[in-house]
């Protein structure tokens, strides 16, 4: 927990918002990080501690609230680790994330976009179609808890309803706890993965239950009854990701899918595959990215970190040809199947470790007119020389971490002959401190 420090009675002015959503104040000339505090507020500190050279404090009282402070709708906000910013108005959250992006670009990358894009937003509530929920049998409460972990704690939050999970999942936490509590293996289930897909009449909900012991006949009967009553599907995962399978394979209605209607594309995915958590924002993001990519029928496009084809297949509707490259063979197999299912013949895919030396790959020596990057949090530094050598006139970079984007933007601009045409944030995770962003580069 860190070294405890004495309580102080002196009010503290909060002057900034840290990258994790905590307020930043000054105490005795040093920075102090205060969870739940907002810039522009005067607050009184509660328990203080020093951890890893950083001084932290609990919020004891807000003496002067910020104009953008709002009442969180969730009674568990502050304890549950699923959200960090419910106390800040949604528009102010976006403004804070935009400031974070621009500050990182200037400080780490030494670049400034020629155009600051307006933030791209979707629904602020009931948006999460993918989540990993903790499951814990608590003997003292004689209950099983299902939900997100507590903030800075391994414990599962005792939550009755979640406001950010899509319906009907947000209202299933307590019933799921009651279900697991009635199973013989109630203390052998550490987590449940949530995957929500499109359905004919309503969303299709798949719950992948991680089981350390196989359920007996009575437990299977309970799971089937709950699934029938609640309109969900259970999968069991006894080992690694590859072991996940439907509880009743013969009754499974088939692959999960989601649509990108603007491009007449339907994508299949597995319940443990990576897909963007916010379906509505993802659809807008793809349209937004392709508008900036400006691919034309005669263009060749390279889509790096392509996953199961979320950008690749829409690009194929606009470009002459597109090559998607991904490091995970299973996702590439899924992407090829998605291209075939959508009758797309001008999309090809390759498996490659994008953190390795790729100069021996034939596709890495080819010429492209456009490049789209959608890397993980570590960024795309290793492929930037390849991007520069491709001859592409425009690069669209989708980022889930402003620090790695800023570093890569600096490299593209200062070492590889590009200019930063535009950049802005996209609110994939409302009420969290997570910053998703888009940057557009053009060859100078």
C-alpha cells in the first residue's frame, strides 16, 4: 500500500488531471495525486501515502467543486475500477483527453498537428460489448461477486448493476453471482468474459466461463436453465484461449458477427477475439479513418495490425487492392474467411511478427499508395521504416496510447519525411482515462 504519511488540514488546489484520471495538486511544493479530484477544485485530503516516489492521497472533501463536476450515476464509482471519470461531465472528459493527446505530441514527439480534429464520440453509457469480469466466492458474505475489480485492488467489486456494459449484461451481474453461488464449482470460477454480437431481434450475448474444474451434471443443468431464462449463451474455458467452446455445441447458432453498414461488411469473430469494445464508436471510427485515408479505386493500401479485418474489408470496398498484415495466425485466418464471406476478392492477408525485421518479406518491399496502422499500446516503431519506404503519400494511424503515438509521430515527422496533417481523440471508453486517437500523416 506504500508508506503512510500524516494527514494535512491545509486545503489543496487541484491544477491538472493525470493520465490515469486522478487530480494533481501541489503540497509543500510537490505534486500529490488525488483520486476523485478535478482541476479547478479546492479539496481536503484524506489518507496520504508515498508509493514508488509518488505521493498519493484519498479525497476527503471537496471544498470548491469544479464547474464540470457531475454526480456519478453509479453508486459504486470510486470503489469499482471499471471507471475513473464518471464525476466529470462527458464533454469535459473529451476535452481533457484531447489536451492529453496534444500535450504528449508536443512533449514526446515535438510535433503539432496542422489541424486539431473535433473529438469523435458515441454513446456515453451502456456501450461495452466486450469485458472481462472477475468472479469471487466470498465466504464471509456467503455470496459470489461478479464484476470489475476494485480500484487498485485484486478484490471484485460488490456491484448490482453496471452502467457501461451493454444491455442486458449490465443488469446480469447480481443474477450471475447468484447462479455461480449455487454451483458446486463456485470457488473454481475466476472470471467470465463477455462478448456481445449483433442479433436478428436483439443483441446476442455470449458468456465465456473460465472453469478450473469441469462442472458436473447438476451445474450444467443450472447453466442451461439460466441461459434459457436470460437469453444468453454459455461457453466454458477449461484451459487456454483455444479450449473455449460452447456449453452445448449442437445448439450453438453459429459464429458471432457485427456489421459495418456503411461498407456493407459483416465480420465474424470469436468470443475471445479482439474486437473494439464500443460497437457504435467503432463504426464511426472506421468511417472517419477511411475518409482521411482517401483510398481510390486505383490505390494499393497496406493495413498493418489488421486483426480480423475491421479496417481491411472496408478499405477493399474503396481501394484497388489491400494487404492486411497481422501477427496472430488465428486472426488472419478469420480475416480471410471474412473476406470470402463478404465476396471481397481484392483483399489479401499475411501473417508476420510486426516487431521483427521484415526486410525479407516480399510484401515489405512492395509499393503502396496508402498505409493504415492500428497497433497495440506499444506502438508501431519497428514498422515505420517500412512505412516510409513503401512510397505511401498518406498514413492514417489509429492509436490506443497517446505516448506511443507521440513517439511514433516524432519519428515519422523528424526522420521519415512526413508532416502531421491532423490529429484528434476518439472516445472509445467513456468514463475511463483511456485515450483512443487518430493521426493523419502526409509525405512532405
